């Protein structure tokens, strides 16, 4: 049936959807990008964070041994500064990577229509349908698999290093924190490697689900072609009308005294009978294929063909068929007809 959406989306359909902000974006890919870059950030500055954390602990412990323990301004400033130094870069990286990750998946998208308020967005029915769609089912399965993999990785990293974890407290706080950081690195590296595969699956599922949503019916494709290229019936009617007008023009070419050419792109058939026409009269004008037909008729009926680029262009631009040439054309036209009449005079 023509109403079934069985056709792949056209380029125009894709562009229109893009303008509305309807693009295929995998949230799992964005999450993977964020985790990867945040991990790289933490890895590169962890020594600085580690030293700041130790300084905060030392200051807190030292204050705790005082007779009257108070959370003085020095400890508060250390805690606040350490918090901001850790959180602010992570937030900045998360936002920047989110923008870059979206751009990498969709390209530059400017969709003011998507930001406009609409009552359709308040309709709960589409949201409920999306909750039970195949896409939501795939995302749920991927989320469950991620949770299982995360638990398994953390469990095995902890089991394989259980002895070091148990006895690390004897070596001091700095050694314990260093060990925890090393174990975290191991776990994150393994998890990121596994999540890459899951993110690829989610991106493929998101892309094909987006294509499915954009599918078009045969009627929609036909209507779009009409919108872009015009209605075939109207184009056929215009073409037939042009052919009728051309045939009428070509029928007048044998009555011309001269055909002025460009020499190949334009052809103008002119008539001039002193006493009949006050000025040269335009019988036919043609460009490209029409000009070729006029030249062929001129050759068939032995009508002189004169190349005059400037006059041909001026008449083509300024005049229509069945009207006299204009005053600016007279000098050039007079030279052409003088040449034609001189050639047609019998020689003694």
C-alpha cells in the first residue's frame, strides 16, 4: 500500500528532520566520551589532588588533637578549594565533551524550532509509547549488561588484590590511597574497554531506529518530488505550450530577410520591407536548441545568416517576437540589412 512507510528517507527529509533537531544521538556514546576524558583528566592531575587530600587530612588530624577542636577557616578553605579544583574541571570537561560528542555524531545542527515551546511536548502519550518501544528495550538491556559488567569487574579486581587491600592499612594512609588509585585505574580501564563495544551497539541501534522513524510512504516521496521538481503534468503542459509557440515562431522564419546569430547560442529572425514595415520586425527568437532550429530553417530556405553578437544579444534581451526592434538597435540592424541587400542585388 502507498500509505505504508516503506521508503528510505530522502536527503530533503533528512535535512528537514535535522532542522527540527530530530537527529540520531547515542547517549551511551556521549557517556563513554565523558567517562574517558574525565578519567584522562583525573589521571593527569591526580598527584596534585592526592597531595591536596593528604594536606587536608593532616590538617584535620592535627586540629583533632587540640584541646578544643574547631573547624577553623584554614581547614574549611582547604576543603572548599580541593572540592572546587576537582569538581569544576570535571564539569567543564563533561559539558565540552558532550557538545563535541554530539557534533561528532550529527554534525553542526542549528534547530531553533526544537527550542520553541510547544504543547505537543506536554503530551504524555508519545513519552509512554517511547517507554515501551524497541529502542527503550535495547537501552534497558544495555543498562542491565553494563551494571552486571561493572559489578563483575569491581568484584574480580577486588578479589585479585584482596591481600594487598587487607594489609595496606599497615603501610600508612598514603600507601593505602595509592593502592586504591591503582585498583581504580585497573577497573576503569577494563570497564571503558567493555563499554566501547556496548556503545557501538547502542549507536547502531539508535541510528537505524532514527532511520525507521524517518521512513516515508510512496505518496510522500512523490509529493516531495513534485515540491522540488514541479508537478510532471504541469511541466508537460508547459513544455507542450512552449512547443506550440515555438512551432508558430518557426513557421514565420521562411518570411525573414535575415537571421542574426550569436553565433551558436542565439538566433533572431528579422523581416524588413521598406514601405511595409517602418522598422525591422522580429519574427522569431531562439536560444540554444531553438536557435539551432532557426538556423537550420534559414539554411533550408536560403535565408542569409549574419553573425552579429551584440545585435543578437540586444534583441534577445530587449524585444519579444511580433514586435519592432528598438531605437538602440537601429544602427547595428541597418548595417546588417545593408549587407544583406547588397548581397541580394544582381551583379552586372
